[in-house]
């Protein structure tokens, strides 16, 4: 689904733009690296396995996945993606998902794009709850979620298959109400 208002991001190195099929090679280029997917549930065997993601992005169904390209300001090259899957318009919830090329790890990009997309999700989508699941061994992503104001809710045992084996995932969430200073006590 295409949106006229993209999330606003003010990071010096990257910006957000629509993800397109032209990004498939760059996306697959880092998602096939063992150290990139080690603490995720990604399990791509070929670039063709990314194509259903693009099909979903082109759908007009309001519950379809939404994903943006994280691109370098200098070259417009894709260095990551971020967005929502498992969107429920009835429950006003969405699950955050992101990935980054290791070429830009450690530069504060993940927390910045998370904050931008979370704000967009609360405003543009009208979400009241944004959640994220993270493999229990993914310390880097856990730090990103906690920096982004997510709270840990509990452990989801054998929640998703991780390259053929059941993996335990932490459930995190951030609520729109928690973002409203008018509703805070004290």
C-alpha cells in the first residue's frame, strides 16, 4: 500500500523512502549474510523468496504489510528496511520489523528510524499498540527497542521457527497512550 505521507526522519546519514522491487538485490545482499540473520528468523535461500514481500507491499488491503526503505542520503542505496507486519485495523495494532546492513551498524540509525516509524504508525495508521518480537539472543535489537521506549511484556516460547528450530522470542510493546504527555500522571 502506498502512502502519501512518509515517516519523517532527520538522521544525517539516511532517509526513508518507499521500498521497491529495484531494492531486492541490495536487500538480499545483506539478508543472506550469516552474521546478519544469526539472531533473527530470516531464512532466505534465494532472492526470489523476497518477492512475496513486494507483492504484499503493492496490495491495497489495509492489513497488508507496510515497509519502507532505509537509504543512504549520499547514494540513495538501500541499507535497511523498516515497517509493520501483522497489522490489525480492527484492534489498531501493528508489529514493527526492521533490518539493517552491517555497513551501518552502530551509528544510531536503528533507534532513529524506529522512532520515526513508530510516530508515523500512531499518527498515520491510528495504531494504539505497536509491538515487536525479538529472538531472545538478539541483544542489539533488544537495546534498540528499549531505547525506543518499548516495554518487555514476556517470553513467547517456541514462537517462530528459526531456520528449522523453534525459537523463543521476547514480546515488547509501546502504547500510543504512553506517548501522550497530557495523559501522564505526575
